[in-house]
C-alpha cells in the first residue's frame, strides 16, 4: 500500500445546505474562512454547499427541479429565442415564396 496517500489534517467542520438550511457536523480537510457557533457553544469552520443529502431529490423522495445559478431559466430563454428565430426564418421564407410566385405569374401573363 502507498504511504502518505491520504490527506492529513482532518478537523471537525460544519456543513450547511443552502437549499433548506440543514447543518451537520463531520470531519473534513476542506479549507474555509467562515465559522459558526455550534450547539455545544464552540466555534467550528463552516462550509456552505448548494445541495446535500438533506435536500437532494434522490434522498428526500421529492420530485423537483434543483436549479443552481439559474440553469433552468437560461435553458428556457435559449429555447424561446430559438423559437422566435425559427418563426422569423419561416416568415422570411414565406415572403420570398410569395414574391417569387407573383413574379412568375406576371411573366406568364405577358
């Protein structure tokens, strides 16, 4: 087995889930500047996470969209912009067809 493979410097850290405010204490090597006063009255380093087992749909059994940093909104905006562009292309193509048909009709009448 390789020597010195695992990190050293484990310490007690509090993780806070930003979705529902759940906090739990565990050991970690993660570095952080923030601290929080825990239930025992001592201060511990605080690590904020976007999602944990307390709020993840797999563990909670709830079906919901987990939207971090507006990804769903960005997707909807892109889909809407694509639909508008497609409609504009269709209108332009229809105008070109109508114009070509009028020219063709005018030439056959001569």
